[in-house]
DNA sequence: TTAATATGATACCAAATGGTACTACGTCAA
DNA sequence: TTGACGTAGTACCATTTGGTATCATATTAA
């Protein structure tokens, strides 16, 4: 397992961070704008953004004194890759079910 | 966000638990069998199994004095549902996984 | 220049987390 | 019946985590 995979799973484990990800899916936002939406201090939001950045889920564009946070959906790839491990498992289960049904028809 | 969604994300946030999930994808296993594969005590593995159970990712079949842990792939549905929010950002990889897992539900 | 704005960074705290050790209890086999 | 086996449960510990408060720095506007 790569460190990056762990960082992404960890980043998505917190409900506040998942909310941030969904908000950034709609539009880029600064820390101050994000903080308006939550009942916590800007420092707390900043910490969450750091974890999301470590997970490669967001990037930051410096615009004057503002830092615009942008979603990087490609950062979610490690999670989807991990889930793809179960493709064969699910296919096998479905194949067994199919075989059982067909065997029952005879 | 549902409590169940949080429980699944939390369950998958730990690398040991993700390893357990992958092992159980290959075959059902008891706690003792799982513990052989890790460098930690049975009590620690048991705690991880409790978290996985809370997330609906495994079920337990009592067989005599043994407890056989079985993967419940349908428990991953909340995660795939959450990811489907980002359809606009990526291709149909997710749709494929989601169709497979939902087909596995009873 | 000066003051307000937007953010970064650090120290600190309570609670959650991942782990161990130890004990207890039901089940199987001799 | 007795003892080994497989597991559950609890107390306890160190570290991580999510949060606040506070101060520092850079940029914009008057």
C-alpha cells in the first residue's frame, strides 16, 4: 500500500473534510469562504485543508493575499484503484450466483 | 450525511482494516487466522473487526467455538454513493463498480 | 504610511485511536 | 470431567486527531 493511498483514505475519513470536498466540487473557495460554512475557527478549517492537500485532493492558487482552494478530483484515483481490487471478487460472486441459478434450471 | 456513511469511511481509513477487507475477499477467516497474518495481538485484530462490523463491511457466522468473519461487499455501497456525487469529474469507472456491488446485494 | 484584510504557524487541550496485558467464558476432545 | 482451544471483554497506555487561542506575515485600500 502506498503512502499516498493512506493519505487519501485518511483525508476522506473526516465528515468535515468530505463536506469541504463537496463544496469545492461546486466552486473554488478561500479559507475564509469555507469557514463561513462551518461552526469552527479558520485555524481548524486550515488544518483540514492541509490534510486534504497531503492527500492530493486539493491544490491552492495564490491570488494576491488570497489562497484559492481547488478540488483535484484526480487525487481520488487511489481510492477507486483500491476498490477495483474487488472487481474480480464481485464478478466471481455474480458468476457463482449465475451458475447456481442455471444449475437449478436443469 | 448518514452515520452509516461515516462508519464505512472510518472503517476503511486504517491500513490494517483495508488489509483485512482484502483478505476476507479471498476467503472467510476466523480471528485467529487473521491474527497469524499481522504483527499484533488477537485483541487488536478483534478491535479492527468490531470497527469493520460497525461499518457493515463484515458479518460473523458462529460455528461452534469459532467465529467466521465474512466480507459484506454491499457495505461499501455508501462510499460508492458518496463518490457518485463527483460524476461530473470523471469517467464511468465508478458506475461500473457501483453496478457490480449493487448486483451483489440481496 | 497606516489600517484592515487574508492567511500562516505555533502552542496547547480534550477526546479518539491503535495497541497491549489480563481475565473470563463457552466449546471441543480425551 | 478436565483441560486445551477460540474468543469476548475490560483496564490501561502512548500517540494521533480535531479543535481553540494567539501571534506573525504579507497584501490591499484609504
